[in-house]
C-alpha cells in the first residue's frame, strides 16, 4: 500500500474519532463562557471556509479560460491546491467540529430554522466536495466545464450562504 493510500484510508477514522471527541466534550463540558469561545471559533471558521468557497470557483473561471500547460494554468493549479488544502479544508473541519459541539451542548435552540440551516450546511459540504474533485480534475488537465459554466457554479456557495445566514439571524421558524 502506498503512503498516499495509507493516509487516505485513515481519514474516515480520524473524522469519526474527531466527531466522537467533539460529542464527548459537548456532553461533558457545558460552561457558558466556553460555549461563547466555541461559538466565536465557529464563526471565524465559517468566515474562512466561505472566503475559500467563494474564491476557488472564481479561480476555476480563470483557469478554464487558459490553455492547458500554459504558465498561467500551472500557476493556477498551485493556487487552487494551496487554497483547498491550507484554508478551505481545515476551515470546514473546524466549522463542523465547533458546530457539532454547539449542537450537542444543549445550549442551542434546535427549532425548525436550525434543521433548515443544517441541511444547507450539508449542501455546502457537498459543494465543497464537488469543488475538491474539480480541483483534482484541473490539476490533471481534465476540466469538464466551460468558463461560462464555472461562472454559474461560482454562485452556488453564495446562494447557500445567504440561506444559512437568513436561518441563523432571522430564524423564520
């Protein structure tokens, strides 16, 4: 088994262990001050995640217009990879970890607005996965969408974010 395969096979186990750890903390540590620190961490992580989710498809728009193998195309590959691995992925993990802690803490009202938000966050995570797969395609010079299609796809995270913010702030139900 290669080193890359060994690392990728450990990812699901690490995710499960992280979720269990967050749930354990949420159920055992219910200090209100700690809750506010986790909430602040959650908001910071969401902002970082969204910054990347809004920027990566924009890079894809530019990348789709470049000739395969050109110096600009090769530079965009590096930028996309680093944005995903250094900012977007860690920010999403912290967002989920802190969000699950908040959810299991018993200090959040789990009314209808919360479940709509939760579904929208699942959709955002799906968009994240799709963008991650697309980054790998760009890296292998196998992009399948046009510049115009990427311009439209660029709006997906924005629309999801608007829905999430409305659910959290307005709490319509």
